[in-house]
C-alpha cells in the first residue's frame, strides 16, 4: 500500500533488503486496483531450484515461470494501460507534493482523533493511514464502520493488537487519506473530517445525527468534486 510514498522518496524502499516485494498499484500509487511483483537484486536463488540442465535459476526466472504466460494468465489490457498512466503520473514532480500532502493529512487527522481521546495504534502515523483502537470508547470496529458508512464516511473495520474480537467484528477501524488528498483536501478538511467521525461515534445509533453528518459530508465533497472540469 505505501508504494506511492516509497516512489516519492518519503519512505525507505525495502527492495535493497529483499529478494521479492509485492505491492498494490492502487492506494498511494493512485492507479487501478491491481498489483506488481518486484525483484531486488536479481541473483541465483538460495532455495536450490535449478533448470533441467542443472543451473541455479535466478529469482526473476522463478517468478517468470510461475506467472503469465507460464502458469497464471488473464491479462486485462485496460488495467495495464491504466497502470502505465499511474506510473507516468508518479514520475511527475507534482506527485511528490501529492504524497507529502497525503502524509500531512494523515497526521492532522490522527492528531484530531487523539484530541478526542481516540487511541491511535503506534501513537500517530508517518504514512498514509492510521489504525484506531476503539476499545477505550466501548465500540467495535463493525459497529463503527456501519455507523460511519450510514453518515457517508467510508472506513474499514480492522483488527488491533491483542484484539479479543473476531475478524468479523474487530476492535478497530483503519482510515487512510490518499482518496481525499486526490480530491484536493488539506489540513482544514482533515480537522472537519475528524470532527464528523467523532460526532457519529459519540452518538452511535442516533439517526438524526447521522443525517446531519451525511449532509455535511455532501457539502464537503461538493467543494472538492472528483471531476471539476465536467458539468
């Protein structure tokens, strides 16, 4: 998920330390839903996998022989084209500023939630997301996710460290900032989003509060349209 932040030089790349790294092309890289398999230093594998003639295979050879066209197939050309567009965007100077704003927005939102007494796992964030432990609020991740969704705010329920709830319930929620940053939102909007999240979770099950927050969400997103040049 942090591939875009790594590509921007804001987080350390794991490639020099790993044989193989997998990553998504959506999330912070801001491309289509999909993934990539990356190879660090392409050297002979240390698992003893050999060619029919006895030569040790390189890491890239092992991967290539197990994905298209070797075993797995079904390339989607429109997704490949969309990935190319995303990679081109990631090469632009503007993408670095976007990535910096993603982190600033996440840090602002995390601080706002902590001001309201929410427990952010790790005490804050230095990337695009935060994990909120709701146990001190007496809430489950499932209930929080559903309540926020009804108010127009999308989050994911998520397990937290030493969680005593099942993965279908959880004790936390995960919140990320790439999408709102792409729409042009900055720190003031993160403050507002933090207020709206707290308002919903403080009045869980109150439909009148959910409706009021939903309208505020509509007003906010109207100021930051997905396609500002389209009528």
